[in-house]
């Protein structure tokens, strides 16, 4: 299998949220739910303040907790590329996947009473295109591709501070870290 993944350059993201907007547009989402969200991490004391942004979505884990806990197979990991595809028509709204995911990717919709999540824009990927968030990124800090290839990017790590330990689900993401995000992570 050629496990797909994301590359996220924390050292260059400006927090413009264009990736969020592209995802909402592609998925025709109302105000509120965000399948991709930019999280700001900041700290320090005056005058030594610091800040960096992390563009978060489903990381299409190699060992996805959400798939394991779904009692009705409403989430399926594609064998050819590892994309975790949601099937909302099968979802019974139990929310087990939402609780199991350490990255808060699955989100419950109180209107439909179903859970939804990023599907890596598999319809675009199957046609040879990138996910919408990647192509929309004005700073080009997001990349998509085969995880083993992304791991070859200079200086990438698989773990950053305050993100769940990757040993639990093996998320398909690597980061070019911001100096304040380094947490003994290696690829």
C-alpha cells in the first residue's frame, strides 16, 4: 500500500485559514463545522512571545482508532492508499469515532445526527489532483502525497508538542517544526 499523508510546515504557516475555507467550500459546509481547522499555539512572556499555527484535519492514520470503534463500518480505510473514508449513510450517530480520535477529526452534526470527517478529497485524488486544502494554501505549507516520500523532506518530524503521541494511531502526517514545537520527534 502507498499510504497517503500530509506535510505541514509549522515554521511558515501565517494562519490565513485559506485551507479551512477551501475545505468548507469543497464540502459545502455551513457555518460551524470545520473538517480542517487552523489551531494557534502561543506562549512566552513579554517581550519574548512566540506563536505558530498547526493546520489540523483527519490524518488518515495507519492504525485509525475511529475505524476500530465504529460498530457499523461507517468509516473504512481504503487498502490501496490508506484514506479513511466516511460513509454517512451507514452512520448511526453513536459518536464512538469522535471520542476515540486523538486529533478531534470526526465531528458530530446535531442536525443530521451523524458524524462526518475529512475524506482527503478522495474524489479529487482519484482524478490525480490534490486535496482542496493543499491547493488553496497560499503559503504552500501544506503538501499531500505518499507518506514515505513526505518523510524524505528535510527536517521533518512526526511528533510535535501538545499533539497526541503518534505511537497510538500512527498518523499519516509529518511536520516541518517551528522552533517552539519541537518535542523529541523524529520520523
